[in-house]
């Protein structure tokens, strides 16, 4: 008996060691293929974001003339919009939108980026005046604080001057980076296009290889993943777009310059979980303090109001229905995702946690249903003198019917 137990333990230890070895090899292969896998992952997310547009077009009914319909005696025949045509239309529209954004926006952003070099000396002088004015205001209040000692204006001026030359040096790098970004976006768009065309067919072929009793559950799981990730991604893009446009409108209303560059930075910053709201406020307020000091406070208050509306009114309605996680689990997902995968883990930790929570709930409900069915199928003895007990066994069956 002892020998059999030792053999059993040894077999399981060997299985565990082999599993760890294969897992280590798999992680090494994933690390080696990180770049192409990342492109495919981004293309998949892009497909999820555009899928509702394609599905909406395929639900549109078209009326074909009688002359085009063979065997049709009168009237016209109504057919649905073809899936391939819907995909082509959506992706051509996205390609035109991306190219249009780059053609219209990139020259403005580059001009504002390079224009910083000419305005930095003026910004440095205005910064010194702002520090002096703040110091005089502090002195009038009777407070003991020496901003010249704390901020060191001479050192700040030297750093601003060095920043001007660095801006000129980095302008070419920024231009090449924008070109590389455009190329990657087009490549991701092509990958996403083929995923949208053939992805569902290939997926169904793979599901047919599974046992019959697994197919329904696998399809439900894949639908859950698509809905969670796609909805979360769309909600984040809506948040970024709304906040960026609101920031641009507020800066234009207050007369703060460099609207395009700063609003894009702010819109990207709000995508960062937890600290994104704070980071999104810093660039526009810092620019306003230098170029329009009298409008800086109003800009800060306006941005705080915008964040309250976006973060507490718009986003909870979008994300809450999609992910369905309580705040504590949201923070846990962010911390664990950031620890395991860095920035990507922080960004996608919430939808992954939502999928895992939904899968756990699905398995729990399935187990509870199986237990109820086993209880309902327990045979009862006809001569049992306790009717309430028999009724309790029959009740789940009645409920199930």
C-alpha cells in the first residue's frame, strides 16, 4: 500500500514538473514572438471595436428591382446587406478617416511642436514674472515662503533653454515616429480586415473539432469575451474622444494656444487607469499658466467639471454594464495586471478580470443547476409516510418545468 502511494505521488510530481517545463518553454516562445503577437492582439481589438458597425450594416435590408430578381413576378425582393460588402465599406471608411486625420492634424501638431522652440524664451520670461508675482502675493498674505529658494528661477530658465534645443533635435524623430505609427495602423487595419472576413468561419471550424457537449459552452465563452473586450475598448475610445474634444473646446473658449497638441495628449492620458485624470490636467493647465495666467484657474476648474461628468456620469453607464465588477475588484485587477504585464496589464486588466468573473459565475450557476437536477431526480418511495419530504424533492422538478 505504501509503495502504491509513493508511486502515485511520484507520477503527479513528474506531471507537475513536465507542466512547469512546458509552461516555461511556452512563455519563452511568447516572449520571442511578442511583437507579431502584439500586432495580432491589437488587430483583434480593432476588429471588436468595428464589429457593431458591420453587424448594423448586415441588418439593413435592401430592395432589389424586379428586373434583377429571377423568377420574381411583381414588386421587389428585399435582401440583407452582404457581410463582405459591409466589411469593405466599414474598413474603407476607417482607412479614409485615419488618412484624413493624419493629413489634417499631423501638420498642425508638428507646427505647434516645432513652434515651441521659438516661444520657449518668452515662456521662460513669463515664468519668472509669474514666480515673482506669486511671491509678492504670498508676502501680502503674511506667509513665510521663499519661492526663489524653492523653485530656483535661474535653474528653471537654463532648463527651458536646453529644452528648446532638444525640441529641435527631436522634431525629426517625432516625424519619423508618426510615419511609423501610420504604417503600423494601416498594417493592423489590414490584419483586422481579414479577421473580420474569415475569423468567424475559421472559429466555427475549430469549434466543430471539439466534443459536441462542449460546443455550446465554448461558443458562449467566446461571445462573452468578444462582448466584454469589445465593449470595454469602445467605452475607452469614447472616453478619450469626448475628453479630448471637451478639452479642446474649453481651451479655445479661454484663448489658450496649442489646442491640437495639448488636447490629443490629454485624450491619450485619460486612457491610463487611476492616474490618467491627474495627468490629463497637467499639460493644458501648465500651458495656460505660461501663456494665459489669468485663464489658468478657470481652465483648471473647467477641466475638473469635465472630468466629473466624463468619469462619474458617462463612463459608469458604459463600463458598468459591460464588465460588471465592483470597485474593489477593479483596483485588484489593475494592481495584478500592472504587476504581471506592466502597462498592457493595467490597460486590459479590467476586461480580463470581467471575463474571469463571468466565467466563474457561469461555472457556479452550472454547478448549482446540476445539483438541483440531481436532487430532482432522486427516486422517492411510494409508501413513504412523510409527504412534505416528497414534496420538497418534487418542487425543483416543477420549477424546472
